[in-house]
């Protein structure tokens, strides 16, 4: 049987609670489909930062490199500045391993009370290595009246083209419709370049209908008419915002999964829920594990087990449709373990 060699970084807060749930479900799916996992757990976290002064060891990226995939819970803890935890772990992994596509599917499952009544089945394709999340700039004149912060947004022809091609191709395999998130009304100077590249790539993918929306209007439409959308492509920051928004419209950000993909497979891809470490509910056993479990399903698909991945998503859907086991963010009373057990029972 195939054994996949997985790097596991539970991280901080609810990352420590939802990661075991996701791995158990992945293993259960593997037993049904004849594959297994070898897990190597790394304790890289804010806890480690407090102990050793760094989120991960100096050779951390080298150690991850040989694994088939990476599963991450979430990082971030009160008392450690977010820029330390994020630039010390999450962002370097996405960049070093050229995970330039951040794939974030959103579905409204039966049995969830959404603020909107609509069919929602869309995917946010988020550019994941450049854009607004650049390292060019900084804080100056700290403490003086002249204090300021500057950060250059970086959009490269190669970087935008590759994520657009991924999004057009994905749209071609789904509903054949792509929406580009932009802000091209002359205020932001980088996005007219993004728009030009969208037109250029559209010509290479003639089978896909496409549209563009200003990010502010797009946020409103995602709330009012989410069924209109199929694949939405956006820059790093726009994609980040759209993915939490769309997830909340579909019930809770606790549901949302993500795949940080290196489509060329030169490096391992990383799978993690969209949500963070949720310090406000950490340690209580009440976190919704769906985002993590669905991320594990995306990982199974990436590892070549599409049928197993579908079963996992179907099991999540079945438990939600039955309606008796739901976590607090979805209006229920179940804990992380209860929901996980209900999914595992269907995969037994
Ligand atoms: P967050 O996603 O952690 O929490 C936002 C809100 O959603 C909170 O009220 C939280 O309780 C709730 N929530 C999140 N996930 C949930 C779940 N699975 N079940 C139920 N409720 C859930 O976002 P935040 O508050 O902006 O950030 C908290 C920390 O997490 C910060 O340190 C931030 O930097 C970090 N963070 C890390 C990642 C990551 O590692 N990938 C992602 C986002 C935020
Ligand atoms: C996410 C998170 C991260 C991001 C933060 C924690 C840096 O919000 O994965 O969506 O913005 O990419
Ligand atoms: Mn986010």
C-alpha cells in the first residue's frame, strides 16, 4: 500500500485541536482506499518561539522540503506579535515552496443556517506569493510625529500570469465562468496591470466567460447574490478578505478549507484551514473541525485520492444535513471531538 509522508505542524490555539481531527479522518479514508500516512510532527509555534526565540529552526524549510505534503493547523498566540509568527513560519513556507495558488472552496451545505438563502458553490483562487504581502517597505521614524509605514505591492507579469492561468483552467473544468477581483478605477496603480493580464490570459482560454468586479462591489454581491459566482480570482489581500467573507456567508469561517498549491509539484503543497488560532475559544474543545477536515480532503485529492476526498466531503455534508451534531459557531452544542466522531462513524 502507498504510504504518504506528511509533515504536520499543529501550531497554536485551536490548531492543536483541529489538526488531530483532520488527520484521523484522513487516516480513516486511507483505510477504506488502501493508503496510509507516516506523520512527522513539528512543534513549530509561538510556544517554540517563547522557548527558543524562533518559530522554526534555521533548517526548517529544508526539513519540510522532502515531505509529500504539509498539514498546518494555525499559528498565532496572544503575547507574540503576529508579524513574528506569520513571517517566521507561514509566509516563508508559502513562498519557499512556490505555493502560488491558494485554493479556497466555499459551499453552502444543507442543514446550515446561512444569512442568505442561495445555492453557493464557488472557489476563491488567491494569489499567494506576491501582491500586497510584499517585503518591500517598513516603518520609519518610530515615535516621532513624522512616523510612517510604507509597503509596496508587487505584481509581476510571471506571478500574475501563472495564477490567472490556474484560475482560467479551473473555471474551464467547473462552470466555465471566472470573476476577477480588481480595483481598476484609476486609484490603485497596480491593478490596471492585473486587468491587462486578465485580458491577455482570457484570449488563451477562449472557452471561459469572464468578468471583473471592483473589490468593494464584489464584497456586496457576494453577500447579496453569492449564487452568481463560480471561480473568483484575486490578489493576495483581496483573496484573503474574500475567502473569510464567502465562508461566513456560507455559515462560518470555521468551515473553510484551503490548499496552498505548488501546481508544478516541484515542492510540497500545504493544507490548512482558512481560520486562525482563535485564541478566544482555544483550549475549550469547541472549535469547528470542518475547515481542517475539508483541508485534509483537499490534500487527499492532491495526493491522487479523488474518491477518498469526495467521501470525506460527503461525510461532512451528511453529518450537517442530519443536523444533530453541530458545533457552536453553527448554532449547535457539539464539541470538536463530537463532530469528528460523527464523521469517522460514516467512514468506518
Ligand atoms: P481567527 O480565524 O483565529 O478567529 C476569528 C473568529 O472566528 C474568532 O471569534 C474565532 O473564535 C472564530 N473561529 C475561527 N475558527 C473557528 C473554528 N474553527 N470554529 C469556531 N470558531 C472559529 O482570526 P483572528 O482572530 O483574526 O486571528 C487570531 C490569530 O490567528 C492571530 O494571531 C492571527 O495572526 C492568526 N491567524 C493565523 C492563520 C494561520 O496560521 N493560517 C490564519 C488566520 C489568522
Ligand atoms: C490566511 C491568514 C493569513 C493570510 C495571515 C494569518 C497572514 O489570514 O491564511 O488567510 O493573510 O494569508
Ligand atoms: Mn485570512
